[in-house]
C-alpha cells in the first residue's frame, strides 16, 4: 500500500541520486537516508528488475522493503526482455508518484546506462533487427571488434570489449543507420519533468576495502544458495535471456553447473569478474557524469555515511550533473527559439 508523507524536510529537493561500484554499500546508505527524509528507493539496477535474480544481485530483503518502499524491483520474469527505455519510463512514473505523496525519491544503483537514460532521455538508435542481430551474434567476437574499430574507433575505444552483447548492439546500429554508434545524438524527451538540480552522489572506498567487501559478498551469496537459485532459474528460461545471462555470478554458476569449472574455481572467478566490473563502473561514472564523490571509511556505518550525504545535500554543496546542465541549456535555447517573433 502506498505511503503518504508529511512534506519532506527538503522541500526544494526533487530527488537524490546515489551511484557507485558494486559492494560499495549504496543500498544500506540509501535505506538509512530514506529513514531520515521520508524517502522511497528506486532501484537503478539492470538485474534487480528480474524476478528470481535475488541472491546474485544482492536484492533488498523483504524486511528492508517493508521498512522502506522500493520500486523497479521484480518488474519482469527472467525470460522477458527489459531495457533502458522501459526503465526510464517507469522511473519517471515512480518519481512522480513518490513526489505526489510528499516523499523524496532516492534513485540508487550501479547501472550507469539507466542513470543516463533517466537524466538525458533516450538516443535515436533504431530498434533491434532480429535477422541482423542473429547474423552478428554468430560471428566471433574478435571479428566483431575488428569491424567496430574500423567503422567507429571512438566507440571501440570506450566499449566493454569483453561484453559481446554491447559490441553486437553497437554494430547493429552502425549497419542499420550507416552512422557511427558514437554519433547517435541524445533525443530529449519533451514529456520528461522540467530539469532540476538533483544531487548526484557517488560512493567510493579504498581499493583494499572494496576488494574485501566484494570477496565477503560473493562468499555470502554462495553460502545462501546462489548455485541452487541459478539451477531453478535455468528451468524458468534464464539461459534464453541474453541480458539476464550477463549478470555476474549467474553466468559463472551456469558454467559450473555444466561442469566447466569446479566450485572453488567458480567462486574465485565470480570474485575476479566482480572486481573487474566494479572498476568498469567507476570508469563509466567518472567519464559520463560529474558526481560529488563521498568516500566511505572501512568502519563507517551506513547511518554515518547517510548523515554526511544529507549534510552535503542540505548545505547545497552538491553540483548539478553535467547531463542536467546540457539538458537545461537545450531546454533554455528551445524556449528562446519559441519566443522569437515569426518572420516573413
């Protein structure tokens, strides 16, 4: 049942964005912050949208969801598609609903593309072409990368070359449009709410601390039955969903269940892949956004970090994301253009 709040103690605040690498402690900080300001959490996680992907995505528990309302979790079955376009639509709807009830939306997660879609709208890239995608997916990854480097060096330099799904999508767009993937302009959606200066906070930790937290999280996931959960998900169509199969942990456990690795090798591989993913997340956020970074000390409690974050927000020390600045400037130019008198 929806909660209704007394007016937020931060009346000018439309929402708070919290990002950072996996295992940095975002969810716990968001929970503590929500308690303090009458907030509700919107998950910005491309894997938590899938029902059943619970253990491996560190999905909030039933008790945590009862404590603070969460949105965009368990949205679709594991064999169904989900993308940034649908996320953006649902996230903006959730923001509007929370605000209407007097709460503060807290967008929290590690999927940079979803943050970008929420803040900037969606690109002009064409929809998927089943025949072309099947052709590209049948090609070896090295061959795909050579084609991408030749036709779009900029995307080749930035893309995750270990992720065939993203490489295939970039080449699909290039072939369908005849233009570099990097040249696809952002399409601003006039139906989005008016731009606002949402605080965008990035959480970070020392490399040793983050590594220890990742290792502990992976060990806990396997202890809680990640392998058994994956086995059940395979019966529900996990292997047929290329997006869901990209989830770190599940992909490696599927290989374990196929007897490609031992359990010990699988656990070590999941830890390694998670560390690599965390590094890519940090690279993405630093390149794509202008976050206000907040370092979390190893022994700092989520409550103390939430207090520091709230202090930044309340004092106005946070900066407007560059994406929002671009949005504001574009909307301002559009308004000026509409205000000009017609000429004959």
